[in-house]
């Protein structure tokens, strides 16, 4: 019988390219001596010095990060990033079993890159889920081994803090073990201001209602000159950072994103990453850094071309080298597509997010190849094994649930709980 995991679209076409990449980069980095030799033989002294710092586990400065973007060959930063990744995690590649709830795509804001939202005046073109509809979605997973629900959506003027506190309580009552990761800093900022609460008061209220951690969305690019063009009216960089700092101080963890590959320059990316790195030095509350690729379908920035795969891999590699205090670097596969997500595993990435179960529309509406993002556990494990990495199921906070290194794919195929 044909195994289900072999039926990825385009699997054969990409396998050859991916395996070639892996041979080259793993070859460079399979022994410490090879990556050391690569650094030693780097002709540009400044790049050689950065390579030596990376090998010595020293922090690289903003100017050095910029130089990596501007001057370093992909082969060089790819091998260094892979070295760092393997020092931190070996071959382990994390994923979780999760689903999303997107309460609404109605939004008071009008971000130029957004393909997803509808203004309140056009809410008939969008969706607004009731508490019961969202609870039906949660109940759909009764008896299934999901560990996380991810809740994000548009900023609806009438879905306020009390509404979401009620939702959190209902979910926790129904399923106390489900980790609730919810609400971008943009949604939270609006909710707290509308409720006339300080960030700390608002965060405490949601935390007490059942919110466990925050996703990383809404960060986009922190620099105000870019923000003024792509998302002028929502919370600014300082506001985003304040919300995450507050969550960390209350003992909650969060992730951080960066929307890249549109009108920003390399120095904007470095500025963004440096602000996050500084906050992580201060609080230690971030789990993962998640670069998000700009997709240009059905939005006000459709004239801006998307970045190439080479640029994507460069970004992941520099992120791994620069974000030295972030334990995890995640490639969000519904955005990149599963084959490109596989490639990132040789450029510093150690996490691919989760099963998703076709429960998000954010990237499919923006033109991602993944129109109905859903992977079974077997498919995710196969995806990771196919590029010679070690699949590890985790919970939201990166506690290991199960290592699939020695678990046979055919046996997983035959087990309904994985499919
Ligand atoms: S990116 Fe978020 S805040 Fe901006 S318009 Fe879209 S849904 Fe609203």
C-alpha cells in the first residue's frame, strides 16, 4: 500500500534539490574541522573575524550582522548557522500538534501588506465567530492529542477584553490541559486601551482567565520609517516591546516575529533583531524567533516583488547567528511552503511549527502555495526525516513530548492517532 506520507505535492521534484543542499552544507559542517577550515580560508578579513566570533560563541555586533547580509556568501553563513544550530540542538527539529482559531478578520486597521482583513464597513465579506462557534472548534479536538490552540485574528471593534476573557475561561473549563497561546500585541494593545486598563492590568486579567503565552505577531518591522508606510496606525515598536516585556515579567513566555522581504533594507532587519535581542537579554522570556516572509497577493503591496529563496535562506542564517540568546528559530511552514521549510533546516532553523489542521487563512489569502495548511503528525515526522533530521514533538514551551527518531513511518501510517 502506498504510504500516505509519500504523497506530498511536488515531493519528487524537490527531493533532489533539497538533498543536494543538505549534502553540501552538512558536508561543510559534518565535522568541526570543516567549518573551522571554511572560516580560516575566508578571504575577506572582516567576514573571517565574524566567523571566528561565531565559533568562539561570542556575540556579533549590529555592523557585523549587516556585513553578513551585504557581503557574506550564502554558503559561508549557511554553514556557520548550521554549526550554531547543531551546537544548540544537534539534529533535533521540533514541532507540535496544534490548531488555530481566528475569531474574525474584521479589523480597525489597514496594514498595507495584509491580505486577510476587512474593514468593519465591509464585515459582510469577512467572518465574526461567536463564543459558541469557537467552542465548537475546540470540541472538535476532544480526544485528540493536540497540545496548543493558537488564537489570533483581526482587531474587531466589538470583540473586547471581556469577550475574550470569557472565551479563555470556557476553553480552560472544557480542556484545562490545552495551552492557550493567543493575541498579537496589536490585538492586546487595542483591547487594553478600549477597556481603559494598563498593560499590566489587562495582561493579568487575561492571564487569570487562561491565557498561557503570547504569539509573536504584529511586530512587522520596528523602524518607524517603514512602519509609517506598511502599518501606520497600529501599535508602534515601543508599544509592542512593552506588551511582551509585561508578559515576561508576569512569568508568561512569548515568541517574536519579523515580517521581511518587502520594502525594508538590511539595516532595518538588524535594528529589529537587535531590539528583540536586547529585550531577551533583559527578560529571557522569548522562546522562538519567527521570520515571516512577505507574500504579495491580494494586498496593497502587490507591486512589491517577493524575496527569492536564496534571500529567505540568507535571512534565516543571519537570524540564527545574530539572535544568539533566542533558543529557537522557527520556520512557519504554511507561509514558506513545506519544501522551502525543509531547506531552512540546513540554515539554522530547528522548529517547523505544527500540524495546523487547515485552521488558518492568513497566509493562504496572501498567496502561499499552502492553500489548506494541514499536516498529520506522520507527514510532519516524514518531512523532517526526509532531510535527515530528528523529529521531536514538543509542547508550546519546548518540553519534549516524544522523539520520533526511531519510530517507523509505516507503523505511524497504520496508527490513526498520528493521522
Ligand atoms: S495585519 Fe493584523 S492589524 Fe493589520 S490589518 Fe491585518 S489583521 Fe489588522
